[in-house]
C-alpha cells in the first residue's frame, strides 16, 4: 500500500482497530529478571509477544552508559520484511528489560486511534534531546506542556509505515538507534508522508527519565495504575529509561499485575511450595553471620540461630567475628552452634579479616560449593525474631530477597526505595507505608542491607566469580547492590510478614562491664526481653501482686539477669559507705546507672503504681537511690529506722536470707522481697518502717526513696 494511500485510509482503519490486529515486538538477548517481568505484565493483559534476538550475542554496545542499540533496528527490519505490505497490521515495538505494560490492548488501541492528528506511527516522547542535543532546534514545535523529543524505546504504527523507516537502516549494530529514528522524524516530508508523530502527553508511552515527579501510583478498588498527573493520563507502556530505571522497578511492583486487598500485586508469582517436603528435600543454605562492630545483645542473637525452624542438616554456618569484646560470647555458644549446623567455620579477630573481605569469603564458600543453593547473609545487629524467616524467604522464590527490618518506632530500615542522582538514598513515594506495613508486598528496590537471601545460581552467574564487596571507597553493601543493579539482578524486600527489627549500635559502650544494661533508651524491646521479669505482664493480666500489709505491695519487676548485673556493677565499684550499723550502700550515680534506673521506674513501675494507688502520678524525684547491703546488726545494738520518704521502693537483688521491714502502725512485718521482686509502699506519712536485719549472711537490695 502506498504511503499516501495509507494516510488517506487512516481514519477508517483507526476506527476499526481490534486487538487481534496488534503485533507486539520486543528485543532481549537474555532471560533477565527485567525481561521476565515484562513478559508477566504482557501475560497479565493478554498480549502476545514476539521476542527478537533471544539467545543471540549482543553487539549493540553498552546502551546503559552510552550510545548504541542499532542491532535492535536490524532485527526489527528482518522481522518486518515479510509483513511490510500488511496495511491492517499494527506493530507495537518496545524495549523489554526496563518496560512494563500497564493496561489492556483495547485501551492502547483506543488511545492510538484518538491521537490528534491521526498518526501512522507514534513514537514515545521525553524531555531530553538524546543523543545529540544540538538537534533540539530542528524539532517541530510541541504542544503546551508536552514532551518535545523522540524516544525510541517505544513506538506503535502500521506495518508499512514502520517498514519505511527500518528499511533505511544501513549502519553498524553499535550505532545509535534513537539517533537514527530522530533523523528520519526530523525530515518534514517523510514525517508528513508517513504520519510520524510523538506521544507528547504520555497517552500511551510513559518515559520516566526526567518525569518521575509527574508520575504517581493511583490506587483504586481491585486495581492500581500509574498516572501522569501533569497530563492527566493513564499510560500503558511504562519505560524506565535513563537513570530512573530503578524507579520502574519500584512502580513495577504495582503496575502490571493489579492490587490485592493487602497491597500485593506480583508477590505470588512463582511461589515455591515447601510444604510436605522431607528435610533432605529442602534447599541447602549457607548462613553467613557477621559481627563487625560491638553489638548489643549478641548472645541473644546467637541463641536465636539455634532455634530456627529449619533442619540443621540443610544449613551451613560461616561466622566472622571482628570484635575482641565478643570473643567470650562466641566461644561460649560456638560448641552448640557447631553441632546445630552441618558445616561450621569460625573466623575470629585474630585473623585480621576486614569486613568486605570477610563478606567476600562467606559468599565464595557458597559459590564454590555445588550443593549450596542459597546464601543468607546476616549482620549481628539484626534481631530476627521470626524463627521461620528462612522458610518464608525461600518460599518467595526470588533470586535476591531481604526481610524488611527497621528500628522500632523509626523509619530507619534495611532498604532504600529509590536512589538519588548521585547514587545514594532517596525517599520513594510509598517508603513510609512500606516500612510501617500499611502496604504489604514483595518490593523491587535499589538497595538492601543487614539481611538478605541470594540464590546460589545468582552468585555463580550475574554476580560473577570475583570479589563483590571489596571495592575501594564503597560501603560493602552498596558495592553488592551496585553490582546487582549493573548486572540486571533485581533486589527485593518483603514485608508480608513481621521478621524482626534492627538494633541501634551507636550507643553501645563495650568498655562497661555490662554494656547491655544501659541499652534501655536505645534498644527498648530487646532490653525488656532480657531484663524484665518473665511474669511482669501477669501483674496487669492476672493481678499478680501481694499485699502482706495494708498498702504494702510486692510484685515481680526485673529479671535475675538484671539483678545479677546491677549487683556486679556495685560490687565492682568497691567504695561502699556505712549508712548505719550493718548497712552499707553505694549510690547509683557513682555507678553511672541513676539515669537508667529512673528511666526503668518511669517506664515499668509507674503503670503498676497507678493501678495499686489510683490517682497516683509518679512525677517526683529520687532523694536516695543506692545499692544497699544488709548484714546482721551488731550485738546489743538496735538498728535505727531507715531513711524515709513519701514513697519507698526496694528491689531484691539477692536470694532472701531473712530480715525485712516492720510497720509498727499496722503491727505487721514483711520479709525482704525475693530477687527481681519489688516492695512498694508509702513512706513517712503513714508507713514509717523499722529495719529488720538478716539473722545471718548478707542481703542486697536496690532502694529508692521518692518525693513528689
């Protein structure tokens, strides 16, 4: 059909377009994750796709960093030559690695047929004149607020018109395809003859480069779409060209596959069913653990490794401990860890291995072992409280997947939703909702850290055989993520389940005898698990408290570990003061623990006090907070009354050995509280107690006198 005749018949042809007239062509030489994502989006909307070049060598240059791509035009010319006279055939050509389809064919055809003026071939448009900026002045005027320049990553047109362009290709494979199409488009006669036009307002094609601020994810019941708010359009071909390719990865979590009630679109594709598998049938996983800095609650972290719901015969362990401070912790638990895993290797601080080199070593152990199907990297500042995390990650069946972890009550997490132009952190549109769990999915992101599962085949394939983490002037995790992005390996993070949280390590003082004891304001959840009494919650649920005398209450508050470590801090200080016969004390302020103690009282004792004494609000100050040692009173001497205040708090730090207090007004005596239990009562106004020294041995308590 002659081009002029084609233009005369365009209005009628456009009015009768049907999906079966559409041929979708793309180019891909490898089955990368980007290509698989593109195919899933096409399948979601029932497009049939013909791929050009699959399995063939790429000779089109490094198009990610410079000009090139001419090989695509050559392949397209070869594919269209037998179709060049089919005037009813509509050809949609798109890239694949950085493209998703976001709408059905009938919507695409309607947008194409309604484009003014009726086009014979419609190119996508963008705001950059690439690859030769000096050609910008040669472009015809664009409509208001329209993108003025041609982008060759997507175009749609009738087969004869497309053929007229591609048949003129006589360049090298590594010449630039966009420059080729641009030079043809800038010929006024050819532009008019073939009806060449640009999709200035992104009715069909959305190029993200330079336009990401114009694009939002639009949620509707049962579906989700990308909307261009500048042109008020719902584009169908989403192209993550240029440096915004990663933004496509983020948008791609939603766009092609709709939106379920929990916010998960593509997160169920290719799930691996582990149910019913015998232990020997489960994937073999090497776990790499990295203790690279002084870290709170490390023994608790190591003990969790022993409780994973995964057979030890299918796991190996590589543990790198760089910190001498943690050598005793590791040494204590290493025999149990070694017996828990089928393979175990420990590298300690004496070997002087730097963090990046240690991570490369752990990864290489999996890469070089044919039985290693997955590699789980885990930093020591990860509180992985979900014992089924490994199974949950394996079930998602991603090549690289991290469990979402954040600091409790903060937005600091182990992933970035986007990158800034210089390759560092940028806030993505839904970062807050993802971290807070308001939207749950498996998210394609540009950066992960702290904990991630990598497929063994990916270690042996895209990530290559050489060092991954050991890059100069680059953080090891950033080096890994950069390598993954450059090789087309997608990084994912999942928040479909709650896996745990991240610890704060910056305030950990390893020079203290018991540094974990001071972590209450920094790592509150973990502190509570270690230092609160196991029955603390029962005080509120079951009224677990005693009242041996009127308004004198005893109840459990802190753990044996808390009492032991607090007492060891006091005994290690040594400079005790004689308060009265048989009574020695050391103020908490001298131990540097007064702030910790008052913070603990405000957080844990105050709710109990309000329950036991309705209307009481603890806003007072401590006039006395000391670790006290009680010994038998000297013969013939009566112990004087202890100092009194409005409220008295006494925490037992040692097993009871007799002794306690007597309240003469009520003719009532109370033994000193057991270790971890508190004695709480009013002070000088109604309950002036008399000290009853222990008949033998010594008893230790932490005594606090509070004034309003």
